[in-house]
C-alpha cells in the first residue's frame, strides 16, 4: 500500500503565511528597502553572509544590528525572531525572518540573480558540500572555543575538545587537497572556506595551519584581496 501524506488545514495556513512573509522580504529588498541582519562582528557565519551580499551587489541594502548570542545566556530579542537564538538572522520590517547562514546565502543568491550557487548538476552539489565542510569545521571550532572559554575548568572534557580539534585538522587537510583546483572560482564554497579560515586564524592561531597547507595559504592570500572580503574583514 502506498504511503499517504495528510496535510491539515492549519499546516496549509501556516505554510501560506510563511510564503507570504518571504515574498514580502523579497519585495522589500528588490525595491531597495533595507532589511536587518542580526549579527556579531566576530561571527564567521555572519561574515559569509556579508561577503555573499557584497558579491551580489546587495550589501548596501542590509542594515547590520549588533546582537549578543550566548549559549548560556539566551538573548530574548534574538529568540523572538529565531527560536534557536543564533546569528545571523535576516529580518524584514514586518518581522519575517530567515536563518541560518546557508539559507540566508541561498536566499540572497536567488534574490540577486547570482551564480554563487550553481542551479543544478554536479557543480551545485560540489559547492554545497564545500560550504558544509567549511561550516562543519567552524562548528567544531566554535564548540572547542566554548569549552575552553565558557565551561568551568573543573567540568572541561579534554578528550571532547581534542575530538573537535581533530575535526578541524582533518577538515583543513581536505581543504588542502581541494585548494589547488580553485583557480579564480568565486562561489559559496570558496567564500565559506575563506571566512572559516579567518576565524581559525582568530581563535586557533596555535594550529599554524599554513605551515603544512601551502596550497590553501596561497589561495587564501589571493582570495582575501577581493573587495567583498576587505569590506567584511576577518575578526582580529
């Protein structure tokens, strides 16, 4: 017997409301109306969105609003728009919200008629996997940072932190294998990698990743000279 999917009227209404809100957000940006981006200047996820916006010519339409997202002290202002309480979150004047960074980037690319994410085929999946790799390295880095900076010393788990750093190391090794083939590519994959490396330099300088990954280092040096990267500088 074939599987059956039942959709309740309330689900239809909620889905329609969401589509209406997103349509409103698209309308605002397309007309040149500013939207707000809840952000932290040290967030590599935020930086990725801002670089994408610059590459698409949309940066001037995005107003950045400082917001403090803390894993132990939830910010009710962020949670009111994004129940996960995470940054970045993109908000229109009517309260419609888009999150998190991969969705915001895909939304901006569609809105700007960009090619930062290929429409289909192997090229699309390659770029999306590269973004996932970059974000996965960042996820491990942020968790390791929280463990060292926020968790009481008596409760810290050294093996857990070591496991996160191993993800970072293996992820950077995979990036090194890919970097030689990047050439002059500018897409969501390469943008995500560049923003991730900026955060690794900021919080994990002790890893000295450049010393064993010359191809990645050479690529980043060139890519960092793009105007979009300069306008959204790495945290220092």
